[in-house]
C-alpha cells in the first residue's frame, strides 16, 4: 500500500483504495453515530496511509488496540 523505494523497481498505480470504518450493527446501535473504539497499528506502521487516516479520525480518543500485524486490522 506504499510506493516501493528500491532501485530498479517500476511501480504503476493500479487502483485507488478508499478507507472506511466497519462495525457490527449492535455496536453502532449501542454507541450511536460516533463509535468510540478504534483498532489500528502500532507506531512502527505510522508511515502507512491507512494508519495516518485512522489516527486523524480517532483524534484524542487514540486507539484501543494496536498491533504490528497488518492482518489484525
């Protein structure tokens, strides 16, 4: 999800990926329009566009769960 920096690698944009938030209907019903729990990556993955977007969205609330595994979120 990030542009490769290695020499000799050719990169072309194939698509634009939109980010979104997902939650169960029960969770959203309990929390209303503004759910308070965010899961994201730890500081080692702060360079990823999706992590920057999520941290901007979470603001002062921070992240309830942080992981260095891309498959967890």
